C-alpha cells in the first residue's frame, strides 16, 4: 500500500469519526411569535387602578414576550417571583432588587437533585436513544440541535413550532436544561386532537390515533438502529382515558413498545405498567437551589389534578379512580415547577415557567432512564422504578384521610445503586 493511500485512509477515518452524525429532518417549523397576543398583559396592567394592587399578581402571572418597559415594578417582588417569562420579555428600569430575571432563568436551567454531579462523572446518557412524541419542534434550537437524530411529523400540517415540544425536548436531552444531555433524540411530532366542528376550532376533540401511529413509527426506526444505539425510552407528555378516540390504538401501541423492551413514560404509565408506576408532582421554592431537597414540597392532590384538567377533564377522574384502587404505599415524587426550558420563539431563546405541569415529569424521567441505561444496559422499567423508590428521599403526603409514603427521586443515589456503588 502506497504512503499516499495510507495517509488518505487515515484522514478519511479521522473525518468519519469527527464528523457529526447526519440528521433526518422532514420539515423545520417556523418559530412562534407571542408578542402580539401576550402584550395584552400590558394593556391589562395599564388598566389596574392604583387602589387595587392585589390585581398585579394575576396580571404578571405570564409575561412571556411582553414589553413591560414603561412600568414601575419596584414594589412588585412578590408578584414577579410567581411570574413566567422568557428571553424576549422586556423589563423596566424600575425593578425590585430581590428579583433578578437573568439569575432566575439560569437557575431554572439546572435539572436539580444532583443531576449535574452525574454529568460531571460522564453519566449523561451517551449511547442511549430517547424518543419523544409531542407537538411540532423548533428543530434548530441550540439546546438539542446536536442531539436530534430524526424529526418526523404526523397530522401536523404546516403549523409552526409549539410551546410544548421545545420545552419537552430540552428537559430530556438539552445541553444545559436536560437530564441526559448526550442522549440521541428521535422526535415524532403529532397533534393528538382534531378540531371539533360542533364547537369551532377553539375546543378540540381528542384523537390519539396519530400518537399511536407515532409510537409505531418509533418502533420502526428502532429496528434500523445498531445494537449499541437503540431507543430505550419514549416520552409522551399526554394523557388518554377510555372514552377518547384512539384509546385502544394508543394502549396497543404502548404494549407493543413494552414487549420490544422500550419504556414508554406518559401520564398513563400507571395503566400501561400493570398499575405499578404512579407518581405525584413536586413544587420547588424558586428562591432556593434546585439541588436542595428541602426546597421541594408535594403539590396538594386537587391542585395537582387541576394541572391535567386544563387539557383533559376526563383523565383526572380516571386517574383518581385508578389511584384509589391500585396505588401502593410508596409513590414516586418528581419536580415540575420553576423550570427553564427551550422557547419556540428563537433558536437561542429560553422560557422560565413558574408553574409547570405533569408534562414535565415524562422528559425528566425519560432522561433519567437514559442515564440508568448508560450505567446498566440491561436495566428494565420495573428495576428502575423500584430502585427509584428504594433510593428516594422520603416526603409524606396526604390524599383525603390517607397518608402516602412519598419518595422524592434521588438521581445520584439511584444511579449509584444501579451502578453497584451502594
């Protein structure tokens, strides 16, 4: 073999190793623009009489992409502490010293509970595939662009990037917000509702057939992936109940994924895992660090269910009935509030949500399962869940007159146990 050929092969091998993996992107949804609609907040605030300062808190609850530059907010520390905002919110010169939006935004990026300590040890989900089924994605956001391996759509038309999708992707695999920042992301965008002609376009009718097709598509994609790069978990931040269209199709698709060894995490995980995987959601005091377990508290039962009822009023009744019937004494507790994630308004934009929802649980746990797969490739959903309960930090909570043994998920102890260190 000639010296020139040897040099060529060495260079070719180096380029092959260093070149980023190719992405398959079917479409790039346009960024969202919230300024026109959300600046209604500005007009509402301007209409608040000086004699009714109590109304300011509700007015400032959501100021994403709002221009507040003309207001005096120096005395509104309490209201601003409870607000959601984004990179495009324009703040006034007169602000309370106790509220620093830049600091709040950066603190909210940390997934918390010691997860970044695992990243420092190289436990970051590398080599593990994570699939997400959710609404259209801003595919080039800096949080997950390099992790995105495939983006496909079902039932999306030409819609722009959603608020939901970028948030879910960044919470799972985001470079600064994510639990598993080195995992591979496979994203199937799907609308799980259709317009309801009886009510117009504002009240959709749920239809989970597209989501079921999306799960089936993940299984097809997985068949073509090499043994060491398989999709191990699917995150679906949605809930479905028996009276909905597509319920049987959805539960059937999830069952086929389960038989293929893929953990499907959704609001229905309790149902699709033989009524074992129940969870409840945690509040975090935004003034305290996300690694501080004492900063977390269980969101009261009714308030917790209201976070689901906003989109699906039937599911909360279904979930409560199943919980009362099947839930064991130990319940996994997962944080949802006071988180920063990728915003659909721009590829470098972020949004801080003071109030989250059950949707945040699925990408968090999917990312954590990816870490578990990295350190223990033979892991199963059952072993993962039981170990999370065994290693979680205790925090009791009540539902009516019954007390449950809540366990705040402790990622460091979980991974150490799975890794055989404790």
